[in-house]
C-alpha cells in the first residue's frame, strides 16, 4: 500500500509513520529526516537546504521533488511518505512521477490537530542524537532526563522547535499546505484522523481504516 501522511508540524506524522510502516511493512520516507541527515553529514545537499530547514521555510519544490523521486525510484516495495508533498506543485510532480513509473497512490491520511496543541507538542519534543527515537517531555518522557531509553544516546531539541520558529512553520503550513489538503480532498481518497488523542489509539484508528489486521 502506497500512502501519504499529511499534517501540520507536530501533528504526529513521524510518530504515526514509524508505527504504521512497521505494521504495513512499507518504507517510511520523511523528507525532514533526509534533510537533517544531509545537514549533519555536511553534504552539498545539506548545505543547500540548511538555511530553509533551520528557519522553518520550505525547501524549493524542485529540490525536494528531485530528492523524493530519486529515493522512490530506488525502492523495490511500497512507500509511506511523511512530510512530502506539502505544496500543490509537489503533489502534481509526484503524480506525474507515479504515472510515469507505473506506481499508484492508495490513500492519503490527514492528521488534524489544533495550532495550540502543535506549539505545546513541538516545544516539548526531544529526540535521540544517536538513534533518532522520539520523546516528549510531557506526553512521552524518557526514563532518565536527557538520555535515550533505547540506546543511552543524548537527547537533543531540534533547532526549528523554538516557539518562534514553530509559529513560522505554522504560517507556512497555513499558506502552502492547507491548499494541498483541499486539493487532495478534491482529487484523492483522504482519511482525516483526529490527531489529538493518545498516539497508540490514533495508530489503531488509521490501521483499522486502512484494513490492516489488528495486532
Ligand atoms: P519535517 O521534519 O517534516 O517537520 P514538520 O512537518 O514540521 O513536522 P515535525 O517533524 O515537526 O512533526 P511530526 O508531524 O513528524 O510530529 P512528531 O511525530 O515528531 O520538516 C522539517 C523541515 O524540512 C521543514 O520545515 C522544511 O524546511 C523542510 N522540508 C521537509 N519536507 C519538505 C517538503 N516536502 N517541502 C519543502 N521543505 C520540506 O510529534 C511531535 C511531538 O509530539 C513529539 O515529541 C511526539 O513524541 C509528540 N506526539 C506525537 N503524537 C502525539 C500524541 N498523539 N499525543 C501527544 N504527543 C504526541
Ligand atoms: Mg516529523
């Protein structure tokens, strides 16, 4: 099953994509994670996108689309896209790529969450610098403050998770991604999930909607 997960910053795309991709045995592709890895490795792509990512602006459509289509072309199986597309232009490019390569999109899932909740979640987010495991000092605190439960790595805060940058990211979402949601609602089979509950319950809700067998 080929899926897209849409949602505001902090709506839980990464959290749900991780859980669902394991259940569906599909490849989770997060454009944000790809860019942060490239920045950390100091590659040419990392240098090109760094200013956008750290300041909460969108990376230009052509750059993101090239990265995603190259990754999809190298994938043998199905995909779960997290954070792409996020403009109507990116969706149109993705559609053209899928048509050309004989692949199809099965479902779009939209995680709906209020802006107040987004700000609360993102300013409380931490992630492990070694294995990437996600935490939240309010909703999913680590057992030992500052260290990862899984690998003992140091917990860090994303550079774009300051209140000021989160507000900027929300503005970008309103301006460029909300029109994409309307576009998909008009053209694709969109499932809108209330993302305000407990993470595991939201996974079950989506899995049930997608017809994934219960655990
Ligand atoms: P990206 O990394 O995609 O960031 P984002 O869209 O802003 O989303 P986040 O990763 O911040 O949040 P999330 O929805 O994954 O939530 P999470 O599960 O972590 O993009 C970063 C940047 O890269 C962009 O600003 C842009 O510069 C660039 N970029 C990426 N893609 C691009 C594209 N297509 N085009 C152009 N530029 C692009 O959860 C958040 C927190 O909440 C965590 O602490 C988590 O533990 C907690 N949480 C999750 N679910 C729940 C729950 N149900 N209840 C309580 N807490 C919860
Ligand atoms: Mg994410």
